[in-house]
């Protein structure tokens, strides 16, 4: 499935609940991405935008992984707060 354009991805990432993306980073990422997942969870909207903009492809990949984790967990909606 092709990725949406960067602007659309950034908008989707910013509007999505951060929990599942951060969880995917922490569970499935390298040490760097585990730390980035922790930072993402702690970040306010402005800093989340910076993180997503700095690594758009990587964040999108973990966002998709997070959606799969959410589905496997049987969660409805975007996840947890």
C-alpha cells in the first residue's frame, strides 16, 4: 500500500493518539527508537510535530505498526490517553 504524501502523513500522525505509535517504538524499535518512543509519549503537540517532521518515514512506519498492535489488542478507536 503506497504511503500518503508527507503533508497527509504529518496531519494523520498529529491527529492520532500517540500511545500506539510510542508503544510500537518501545516494543519493536532499536534502542534509539525505544528512547524516541518515550520522548514521543512525553512530548507536547509542538514537540511531537518536531519529532514527526524530523523522521517522517520512520514515524509513519511505527504508526502503522502501532495500528496493528492496537488491532491485535482488540482496542477500538485510536487507543489510550
